[in-house]
C-alpha cells in the first residue's frame, strides 16, 4: 500500500496523530485508503487538502465551515491559495506596522526620540473588536452592550504590564486544559476542576461584578457559539471547545451553585 501513514503525515505537517484521527472521524480529511492492517494511507490530494485545512484554521474558520468550503462543488484550490496569500500579505503588512510601533515606543521611552500620541496605536485592529461586539449584540440583544461597556470600564485602569500578565496567565491555563484533554482526564475531575477554578478567577478579575453560576454557564455557551473563540480553542487541540465547556458547566454547578 503506497502513500503516507498517519504518523508520517503528522511528522510532515506538525498536526498530531490524534487530530488527524479526529479529522477522519468527522469527515474533514479522509485517507486515500485504509490497509488490511487498519493503517490509514494519505496521498498527494490529501496532503493538499490538509494544507487548505490549516490555512483556513489560521484564518479562524471553525472545522464545520472548513469542511463545507472544501467539499463545495465549485471549490477552486488555486483561487483559495491566492485568497489566502492576499489575506496573509495584508496581515504581514499590519504586523510590520505593529513592529514599527513597538520600536518607536521603545525609542521614545529611552529618550532617543519623541513620539506622537496617535502613533502609539498604529497597526492595531479596532475593526476586529467592533465586529466582535456587533456579533454579541446581534446574538444576545442590545442589553449585552451594557456588559461590554462595563468590562471596558473595569479594565480602563489596567497598565500594559497588567494586560501582559493577564494574557500570560490565560495562556498557561489554556495549556493546562490542552494537557488534561490529551491525557484523557475527565472534565469534571479534581485536576481539571482546579484548573477551571483558576479560569473562573481570571474571568472575575476583568468583570465588573462577581461571576455567578448563570453568567459562567452563559460564557461557556458563548465559547461554543462565537467563531473566534471556537477557532482559538480548536487550534490548540481538537475537541478543546467542548472539553472547556464541559469543565465550566461542571464547575458552575458545583462551585457557583
């Protein structure tokens, strides 16, 4: 049987064997053939499809949408690659502006030059934030705007160091969830629930009011419904979104009930 085995594809692409199995199970990436020994074998077409999957994941598409796009009768691989390139090129330019903003800010802080206040914000993407807020309002109604504004007010006094520490902490927490998921630990088990307690405390520090059971459960629902959150978690590990939601629901029922 010719072709790459699942382990070889994992080594080539950096995608874990577990994730490749998951892609097969949900019909996103089927092997070209399955041998009598049960081994999956992948050919050139499958490797190109996996490349498309990874490009779409980088752009924030959830797995269900990726499958629909790639399986569409009019899907054009060449056109898709050109579109990916255009978007990545735009991002490259934006990251270049962000790098220049960092360099200019460092120079200003060191007294080597002066910096216009407006220049401190070159390269940021206020449109993305606006789109996320618009999605929340459309999905949950106008009253959600009060919550959005309240969170902004609560974070208004944060310094850059506060923000950096917050981001470092949530990255560590999410890494813990991924490790627990891949280790097969139950979402409602002691280890994962201790991790979920840290997650809830992290949320509480940026909210203007205590985290109630209903609020935490609603946040779990939001993580599953918002495409940006789902893309973020699934990029870390297949099934991460549902695993986190299950851990949050268990914690809400036990600790916040």
